[in-house]
């Protein structure tokens, strides 16, 4: 369901963003640049809600307050995304302010900082989801760091994927890499939390059996 939510949410958010941008006149966008930001924010909210709703459809059998999970996941995703984007843009601005061609070591350094910022931003998502899980499960403190682990795996697999780009025809290289990266992201965001939920369920059964 997470994979489905990622795909459907992505398609819906892109469609809404294009529709709104086409509806607004170019003159208005030039006079009010903030409208472009509002449109992107709306599309992000739509994506987050669809992404969270698909997970809630599965978890409502285990969490009575499934709407809290949907709210926590939606807000957590938006906060994590905005925080990581802000940090990555800040790091990029520092790199650009050097006014020089970056060496290989510089690229590795700034790229590493951006990746760390992206990975650590997952704590926001994990923390808000943990606030919901702790009401029904015991020993779920590690869930705070589970999204960050997912983000780390995404970064590693996308980095490994970049080594295959020379094997892809240049005409369709960008599109194939983008779609492959999105597919890997959706799979990882679905598989790792699913494993985490299974672990929580097994642990909860053991606690119940001891009692």
C-alpha cells in the first residue's frame, strides 16, 4: 500500500500542480512569485495525505485511531521534506558562495552533508509516528529512527544506481534513472516500515503472553 500511495500520490500531486499553474495566468505568477510556492505547497500536501491514507487503510485493523496515524504521517512527511530541502539549499548556497570550481573532495564533502541532512530529517517523521504507536505498543522507541534508516537505504541504493547510468542509452537515461529512483524509494519506504510493524507485533504478543 505504501508503494501504491507513493505512485498515486505522486501522480495526483503532479497533476494538481500542473492544473493550478495552467489556471493561473503567467502575468499573475510574475507579479506574485509567492503563488508558485503556494501551488507547490498544495501539491505537497495532497501527496502527503494520499501517502498517509494508503498506510492508514492497512493499519486501521491494528490502530483504532487510524486518523491519528494519517495526521502524524502527513505532517511528519511535510516537516521532514521541508527541513531537508532547507538544509540542502543552505549547503548548496555555501558551496556556490565559494566562487570556484569545486574539487572532487569538495563535491564529496558537500554531497555528504546534503545526504546527512536528508537522512536526519527522517527523525521528524519517525517522532510523530512514534507518538501514535507508543499508545498501543511497548518498546517502540526505535521507531523514531526507522524513517532515517529508510532514507539512508534510499540514498545508498540511488547512489549505486548512478553507477549504471553509462549502461543506459543517453536519450532515455534521465527518465529511466528518475523512474528507477522513484521505484526504489517507494519499495524501501514500504518494506522497511512493514518489517518494523511485524517486529512490533511479535514483541507485543510476547509481552501479552508473559502477562
